[in-house]
């Protein structure tokens, strides 16, 4: 009906009136049904592409709005990240755990640039689901490359056993979590807690 309307340039009501007594054959109904399915598929694909373009555009806008970070901005971001993901209980040493390589790289950069902690003082430990124990070597290689810290500074990995076996959609992209630790850093951690309190008071 839409096709007739477009081709003849007449109102849908007129076409509907013309077609009201027409009985379609099984072959015609099948063809019409297939055309509707194809039209729906094309429409869904068009919407998907439009959504992906919007996601990409918004992401690029977000990246450009951030720009380059000043040392002061990096300092505040690092302290805030530690509040969210760092070891805050008790009076122990610096410890930070995350599964996102970008966040791990950011916290290491923060330690290097803002806190003057050299990489040789940083020690790392992987926590991995025991189902991925056979991937230990490749996971270690991944984190060593991501952090640019030699394997010699990695402690023995921890393997986590869970009651319900978790299914990973892309198991080859699972790299567990990484703990970043600075040894003999109790006083350093105390100072970080002061920075966090300072941020809270200034907010």
C-alpha cells in the first residue's frame, strides 16, 4: 500500500479503498510477508548504525572536552581513585585493586608523576578465577606489558574459587584483577588519607 501511494502520489485512504476487496493468493501473501520482514531488518540495521554513530560522536566529544591533564588535575584524580578503589581500612600500606588496565595505568602514572614513587618500588599481584589457571602465563604477560613493569615485580598470583561457575562471553579477554602495592608505604598511605580528607573539606 505504501509503495502504491509513493508511486502514484495519491492518499493512502484512496489506495485502501481500491484494495479493500482484493484477496491475495498464498504466494502473494508470502512475498508480502518476506518484504515486511526485510523492511523490518533494514530498519533495525539502520537504527543500530545510527545508535553506534551517536555513541562514537558522544565519546569523541567527551574525550575532546577533557583534553590534557595538568599535574594538579592528575593529583586530584589519583587521590579520588584511591578513595574509591584503594585500601582504606586499618593502618596498613598502599594498596589499589582494579580490573581495568586504563585505570591501573592511570594510578601508576599518578604514583610516578605526582607521588614520586618510582616503578621499582611498585609490586603487583594478579587475582584470577581458578577456571583460568591455565592462562596464567598469558595473563601475566598482558599485565606486564600494560603496566610496563617487569614480571620479576609480580608476586605469586591468587586463584579465586567460586561456588557458581561464571561463564565469560569472551574468556580470552578476561585478565582478572591486579593489585598495585607499594612496600614500606604506611606513612605514604596516611598522607593519601589526608589528601582525601582535604578534597572532601574543599568540596
